[in-house]
């Protein structure tokens, strides 16, 4: 493994982005029965309504997507600078790789009406698809 100047903490930044992205995907979607908590089971028994994840309003979801973009960008910078400072990348390769990774992020993002970039989250995904 390369790098290490920041004790690999850039992965924590990326993990936070993943968790926020997952919250956006889950917003307003039903919770599968096997994931129900004790309280959700009780609610179902009393109301016979499918428990749902909290549905955030659109402006909140957009701010969350902006956060995903900002965090992904911060993680890219931290990773590339880590490799530079540890000597894994030279100055030229640092600039080339940074540019390439930022362009890749931007290809998955859009400019919002407020002039702030946001990461386009595919909200049609099944939020529990990868769960065991």
C-alpha cells in the first residue's frame, strides 16, 4: 500500500460520502421486512402500513448530493497529495492524476441552479441490493 502521510484517513472522507449517498438513495423508500427494527414491527402490527425510510425534501437531498461531491473532491485531493508527499507520485504525475480523477468526478456531477456542483445520485437504485 502506498501513501500513509495522513494515516490513510482520506478513506474516511470517502466513506462519509458513501454513507450520505446511501441516505439519498434510501430516502422515502420502503424498509424490507428483514431490516425492520422492533419498533417498525410494532408499527406494522398496529397500522398495517409498510415502514418507510424518512423522506427528505428535494432541497435537502440536493444539499446532500452537494456534500457527496465536496467530500469526494476532498478525498481525491487528500489521496493525490498523500502520494505526492510520500514520493509515490512526482509533481508531474501528481498533476496528471489529480486532473484525471477530478474530471472523472465531474463527469458524474452537474452544476446546480445555485452554482454549486453536486454528485448525481441514481435514486432509482435498490438501497438494500448489496445487503446480505
